[in-house]
């Protein structure tokens, strides 16, 4: 293959180097384009633009492949612990037994949050959305740990900031749940593992014993692994972009959580359940909603369907669908929205509109059904996505910083008025 691409702009030919990844993906390196030609590229939504090279996650949307550091998501979801995946994403290799024990112990030691954090919760009106709270809580960690404000203060400080964030995230997420209910907090219990600790802090009541259900622990572990990273999506790109200004890790991840909140990204898991419930309340007619989704005059979209990158199937959705059946059966939950989801999926997959546009169920389509069966309120669903995605955001930020990438600052093509004279207010017609 030629090592360069030739570009002819208004008669001037320029050669642009090709960058080939380890999985033979080809990128055209345009970093010198503007200097050589005066032109920039334009790509709304970055549909064709690679923003970085990365060794963390490989995704082939046509073939439905997702691998972290070379390991397939199917294998990781089946065999690994969530904190092993966090280590893999952040450090690049699976940990040895000793490395894992050290990593796990470090994280367990930092699970408590400063008591003053509760004061922030006390200031919010009842019913504030959990995602708004999570954004603020993560960002507030920079106030409690001011050494994090300089992300360039050395390896040890960086790893302490990372460890604290990983360790405190389940505690913060559980605090959000308890504050929503007006219930007393359950403190972290460091003899429990990461996933168990989160479930215990969320579902235990101070007045009662709580026995962790291994079905829930396994399902949660799997769901968190399935969400752990997804290369340069909207939130990961946000984390990288904010971090590229050398804002601290807490601020960068907090911005990522904000990006995740949107219904076109992680917020879709809440919207899916709301949609399924609305269809059920409306008599369960899946076809009616398929028709609405196809109608270009109707803003309705089939939530949990479609993906920017996957154009065949979302491997995470495949695993989650199987898990949903298993978990509901094991828990003895009969959720009518599962039947509606399956009816909707069947109808959509045989409809030319969805087939032609390669629209398939994505990770958010079935995850909410499992979360609800586990006892999570619908408003917490995107928080659960964030809890799982955290190691990915950290790994993306760390890679960006270690690669010493420049500040992210896209160009634009200006389309506003050309130069004109200021008209004093009395003279404007
Ligand atoms: N329902 C109906 N039509 C759709 C849908 C949908 N869910 N998704 C895409 N389309 C249509 C869209 O109208 C367009 O049609 P046309 O070519 O006739 O104009 C075509 O399919 C391509 O869609 P697009 O909006 O150009 O695709 P995109 O890559 O910009 O957007 C998406 C991807 C995920 C934002 C979009 O599919 C969507 O809005 N899905 C619903 C929200 C959702 O489930 N989001 C979760 C994504 S997966 C979790 C995550 O990683 O965040």
C-alpha cells in the first residue's frame, strides 16, 4: 500500500502520510494540511475523523468486534473481575496476582469520602437528577484533594488521584441513591470487593441485615465490564478534550459524565425504559412506535437503537440480552417490558427502514431491564453506566497525558457576515 495519500486542492497537489494501526486501520495524517495548503477538513460529528491514536480499545463496527488491549469483550465479561479490567485499561496489561492484590487493597483503603461531601447533598432540592449530582460530586473531589489540581505533579500523585477517584465513585453513587430516598448512608465496608461494596452501600438499610445475592453481584460485575470503555465516544472524547487543557482528572471526568448524560449517549438507558413503559401503557402496540420512529415528521426515535460505529450488531447488547433473560429468570422477576422490548426488536429488525440504515439494539436497549430487576430506580441507570465507564475515562485521560498531546482545539469554517461597520443604536433601522 502507498505510504501517502495525494490531495489535489484547486490544482495544488499535496502528499499526506498514512498512519496504519495494528489492526490495519488506515488514517490520513492531516496534521500538516493547513500549513501546506491553507485548507482545513470539515467533518460534522467527527464521523470520519480520528482524534487520536490509542492502544486501549479496538472496535470494528462492521464485524461487531470490541476488544480491550487485545482481549475480546465476550471473554472479559465472562471471566474477569471489574477491577481487573480497570487495571487492564489503565495500566495496559492484566495484573498478576500480586499486582491485583496491591491494586485492590489500595482502592479499598480509599473508599471513604470526606464527611463534608454530605453538606453538598443537603443543599440540593429534593428530586434533583442523580446525573447532575454525580457531575458536581466528582468535580468537588478536586476541592477535597487540591494536590490533584496540577495533573503534571508526578507519577505517584497521578496514581493517587486515579485511585481515589476509582475508590470513591461507588461511595458517591450510593450516596446519591440514599439521599434520593432520604435514608441514612451506609458506609463502605472494605472487606467487600468493589462491586459487592457498591451494592451493599446501595441496598442495605441501617436497620436491617443485608445479604448480598451472588446473582446480583455477578450481573453487576458483568454489566460494569461491558460498559468499561468504548474508545473515542462522546464522553471519552470530552474527557480527553477537557483534560488536554491540563484541567485536573476530577474536572475532566466530571465533564465526561455530563456528556454521558445526554439521551443520545448513556442517557439512552433511562429513556429506553421510559419508552417501553409508555408503549406498555399505550396498549403494547410495538408497530405503532416503529411507525413513529420511521416518520420523519415525528421527533420520536427508537431509544436503544442505532449506533455511530456498530453497523451490524453491538456485541455488548448481545451479551446483555442473554443476561437479561438469565437474571430475570433467576430473580423470578416477570417484567412485561422485556416482552415489549423483544417485540420491538423483532419488528424493527425485519423492517426495511431499520435494515437499510443498519439500526440494531445497542448496549442501552436491554441494560435498563436488568437494572430495574435488580432494584435500581430508572433515574439511576445512567449513573450505573458512569460507574462502569470510569476506568475507560481514566485510561483515555492517562494515555492522552502520557502521550503529551496538545490542547484540543478544532478549527471551523466561518459562515457569518463579512466585515461591516458598527451602527450606533439610534441609527439602526
Ligand atoms: N430510531 C429511528 N431512526 C434512527 C435511529 C433511531 N434510534 N437512529 C438513527 N436513525 C436514523 C436517522 O434518522 C438517520 O436516518 P436518515 O438517514 O433517513 O436521515 C439514520 O438512521 C442515521 O442516523 P444518524 O442519526 O445520522 O446516526 P448517528 O451515527 O449520527 O447517531 C445515534 C447514532 C446512536 C445517536 C442514533 O442512532 C440514536 O439517536 N439512537 C437512539 C439513542 C441511543 O440509543 N443512544 C445510545 C447509543 S449506544 C450507547 C452509547 O455508547 O452511548
